């Protein structure tokens, strides 16, 4: 089966598993501790059920939405994810950007991208958001906001659920770290995937490309020490002053934090638990949406991510109050399985499933969805 035959996101996941050495697949696929939140993010979508209305003229369906000042033809965006040249050694983020551009889908680009934010912007002139992590060594990221603005990123989002790395046990078990070290655990895994290995050798090491260092390697030393765990709400207020475009905060789970973020002047609350990769046993994101939507009462946009694998998951999140959702692994599986064509296939699958779900529910536009459409 090639990516064009993939019927759903799980098919792309299986293709990614065939293509990648186990350590790289597990880095995408895995979560923190016992992976309770990772599993629950998806499960809690399945626990909810959809009701439909009959005899509605659904010959025209409008899936467009507006979020972070962006007019989007589809209600999902590609979530920021690090190190994509590990998953697709040849092009990484450029493959994602080209596919997103082809479909007019917004792309959230990670601070830890392995292509420069400028090259990604060139491949994707359309709607884009830059995602910020804050480093202990602030000099590493000096000028990054000006660069993002100059390159055409209109929205900025600060990720706040990662003061330190979560405990992802698949990685040490596989001997895996970023960048990949060759050792007695990793070499045998790599040898089982010669196609990937050849690509990796051609592409060179996948290191972050956005830092102000000669070889970008300083940004990678000491996995746990590189993020600044001391940043607090003052930093968000400072950031608000620096960035005059739409500002989002990514990684919220509580109404009290959502209200504080509103007070700090953010435009978008991005509900996320980092795809279950950070604090394990926190609730599935879909379970935190209702209380947060109530607390902010329309004063900011809401994006939700975590566990979305089907168009019906997207519909449930929109019906329960999100303005848009974001997907992470869904497109990364596609990227790993088939580069630009794989990301494109993931977008096609989610878009077709969302459209079909709306048709079957008798809903012609996202405005027509409401919490009453969801049971459970
Ligand atoms: C491999 C991988 C790398 C990620 N890297 C980042 C990152 O650099 N910045 C960030 O804000 N979130 C990052 N995330 C979290 C995603 O933005 C998103 O919150 C998460 O993937 C959503 O869950 P889902 O994968 O179930 O869709 C990453 C997620 C994965 C799977």
C-alpha cells in the first residue's frame, strides 16, 4: 500500500511504522509515563457520539473558519512539531509546507524546525503561525520575532506546557535522543530500515535550523536544560508588547489559566496537553474544552489539539466550542510515510471525513454545529 491508497490516518500510521526505524516511529507515536493521556486524548473523542438531523439540503458544505486572524478554508491546522527532517530526512518541514500550501491549510512552525523559518515561509506563502519556545540562553533566539514577522508569519503562539521535557520512556528504552546517537541500541534499529538510513545519510544530521549559532548544535546540548523553566506570566505580558499580530498561548488545560491569559491580552487559547507527551494522567483535551469555553465566553478564539484522528473528532471539538483544531501525529505519519504526498493525503483524508460527517449530520457550516449535536 502506498500513501495514495491510505483510507484513513491509521493506514498512514502503519505505513510510517514500516518506513521508520522503531526509535523514530516511537518518538512520534509515544507519550509520557504510562501514556494514559496519550490514549485518552483519542478515546474521549470516541466516547462522545454525534446526533444528526434528517432532510436537510446538504448539497453545499462550507468548512471555512477564522482563527488567529486567518481565514481558513478548512477547520484544522497543522500543529507545530519539532525535528521533521528526522521523519522525512530529505525535506522535512519543506514537504509539510508544500502540502499545506497546496491545500491552503495553515501551518504552525516549531521553533525546533529543522529547516529555517524563512525557507518554510517560501514554500508556504499562505497562512502560517510561528510557535515559540523560550531558551535559557536567550541569545540563541535573538531576533527570532523580527525574522518571523519579516517572513510573513502573522500569528505567534507561545507553548507553555513544556517547562521541562516530559518523561517519554520509549526514547531511553530505544537508546534514542535528538540528534540521534549511534550506539548499540540505535544501530540495529537503523539497519532494519535501509531506505530510511540512505535518506538520512544523504540529508545530513537533522538539527534545529533557526538558531543564531554557527552549527546550531548549542541549541541541542542538555535536552533537559535548554528550555527556560523560570518563565512566568510576566513573560507573556512582555511578549504581548513585542508582537503586534495575533498572539496565542498553547498548552492550557484550566479555565483559571485561560482567564489569566485573556488578561495578558492573548487572542487565542490553544487547548493542548502536547499530545500526551508532557504531564501524564491529565485529562483528555476534549474534556477540558467546555469549562474553558465557558470561562472565556467568546473573548478569544479557541484552538484544540490532541488525539484527533478522524473528521468526526474535528466536528465534535467544533460543536463543543473550538473555532478550529490542530493535528500533530495525523500529518506526521503521512510525512514519514511519503513526504509531501503523505502530508497531502492526511489533509485530504481529514478534509473528506469532516465534509462527509457534516453532510451526514445535516450541518452546512460550522456555525450550525452546537453542543446539542454531541452526546456523552
Ligand atoms: C513528534 C512531535 C513533536 C512535537 N513538537 C512540538 C513542538 O516543537 N512545539 C510544540 O508546541 N508542540 C509540539 N508537539 C505537540 C503538537 O503541537 C500537538 O500539541 C500534538 O501533537 C497534538 O496531539 P496529536 O499528535 O494527538 O494530534 C509535538 C508533537 C509531536 C507528536
